[in-house]
């Protein structure tokens, strides 16, 4: 087994090979995502994984 740890850098900066090996972990992140990157549209459970993270909460409610 290779390591199954999330890379330290943000998802936004992962290259292809990083993405390939960490994909299952990324799936977990997305499943329980609370943050979205307002620059690149990626989502994650942990703020540190996104370059411009914003809480999805803060977007979903009322700006109407
Ligand atoms: Zn980003």
C-alpha cells in the first residue's frame, strides 16, 4: 500500500499524480464538504485544502 494521507498543499494546487493517488481521500472530503473554493470551485471538508475557502453555509442562505 502506498501512503493514504492527504497532501499538505491545497487541492487547488494538486498535480495529476497527487490527484490520482489521493482521489479516495478527496472523495471523503467532498462527501462531508463544508467549504468551497471561490476561486476554483473545488470543495472540501477542511478549509486548509482550498486556496480561497468560503463556508458553503455563508453562500446558501439569503442574498435574495
Ligand atoms: Zn482554489
